C-alpha cells in the first residue's frame, strides 16, 4: 500500500485557497488514486468524471497545482520533487525488498521453511468434524463483560444496560 502525502500547511496555502474546496476534493482523490495506481502523478482525462469534474480540473491547472499534460490528462505539479511522493520505481523496489525479506524470515536460519513437527508447508489444520479450522471466525456466544451475546453477533444484547441497572437497584424494569 502506498500513501499520498499531504503537507500539514496545505489547508491555507494560497494556491489551495484560490482553487477552492471542490477542486481540492478532486486534487486529494486524484492524488490517492495516482498513488494507488503508481502513475507518478499522471491523471488520465477519463478519470476526471469519476473523481470530480472538468471545471475543478481547470481550477487546479489555473492555480498551478496541476499541469495540463500532453498525454491526454493532467499531471500533479512537482509530484516526485523533494521526496513529496514516491515514484513507481521506488514503490516497486520497496515491495520487492519486502517480499525478499519476508521469504528469508519464513525460511529461517536453516534456509528451509520452518514447520512444526509433523507439519509440512501449506498444511491446513482440521477440526474434529473434519472441516478446516478458521481461527478468525468468532465464537457466537463469546461472553462480553460477563454477559452472553444475543444472536451470535458478538455484541451484547440491547437490554444489557437495563438488566444491569435492574440488578443494581432492585427495581423491576419490566
């Protein structure tokens, strides 16, 4: 995942005030999209209606936040200068380095993927019923603050606070 970085002085920069809030909404959405898609600050013309509108794009060009690009779209002014946003090459290099690091960690000191005794890589555990175990699946009747949930949602019943108040005060709230 990449991040679209925004300086903490953006809100009251003269160009931003001149462009207006609606155009800045386009600027932020387009920046996030460009960072995700690794376009190095290029926003194709066909993306403008999905992110904003032409009038907002023109306001960004007029104020100098965007440059009208010869490649049928727009380009962020100074996208990669002074480390403002990472380039596609930088992001891909970091991702490759991270994958290689994780592979080394998973192999362990022996150079082989480490497993528990009797387990092979990719081994899936099974429950006594023979179905695969899913550790992230919640237990439907898990107690929350000593009160069992209703409906298996993992959330306390809506009347929980009334029952606690009734127990504490001795009042009959029914």
